[in-house]
C-alpha cells in the first residue's frame, strides 16, 4: 500500500554550515525507500541540481485560503509550492498526521502549471516529533479519497509491519558533508 518513504530532518548547524545553507526551517531528506522507483516520481521530481531533496516547514496562514478550521499548524513547502499541510486530528496521537498534494491544475495569479497535479490523488501520512524537526513521510498512490481510513489504520498500528520493512530497506538520499 505505501509506495514511498522519506525521512526529513533538520540537519545539525555544523552540517548546514559545511553544506552551505542556513535555514532553520529547512528539512532535508536523509533516507528514503521507493517500492516503485521506475513508476513513482511524485517527489523526486523536486531534487535540486546537487541531488538534494528538501522542504521547508512553513506556517500555512500566509498562503492557505481555506476556512480557518481547515488550516493546519504546519505545511511543507518546496520551490515556493505547498507540498502538503500536515493535519493532526487525534490529539492523543499528536505524532501522526496526514495530508495530500495541492490538487489545483495551476498555481497563483500567473497560472503557473502545478508540478504536483499529476499526483493530486496521492495521500501522505506523517510521523512527526514534537518540534517537527524530524518528519517521516509515507506516500500512498491514489489514496487521497481514503486518507482518513489510512490515517486511522496507522493510528491503530495496522501499518506498523509495512513501515518497519520500508525503514529497513531505506538508503541514503544524499551524502551530506559532516553527516
């Protein structure tokens, strides 16, 4: 069911300095697993010219225009695009959240094509630590319409075995200096 796993972390300051970036909101992918690497390119399309994949932890109040009850505490952005908000609905399991890609065909006033549009039906499950400095992102292809069910299944432990296998298969995404 889960087709990709990405571990995103806030790198230590010394590693950031050695790799010549400094943002406190940046989360870099340090390991990943893709079970269908020849078919799924939803997030790896955003790898920069150095081979890094990273997102920014962003407060969505500046760019999300939905009802205030539907705005999450945090979103993940990349290249100026809202990758996904992280929704946490069960406060007893505040480390587990869900989200999905922006489904609009175009973005902004300039009507720029949305690079996530082809993946708009995917679903994301998240495991976060308290300060969101470490986020595990799990991708379920075409799972958007069933995301609440997948979210509850994850809370109930129904994905634990699959997640453990994905983590065991994980490999480094990029070799950062000093890490």
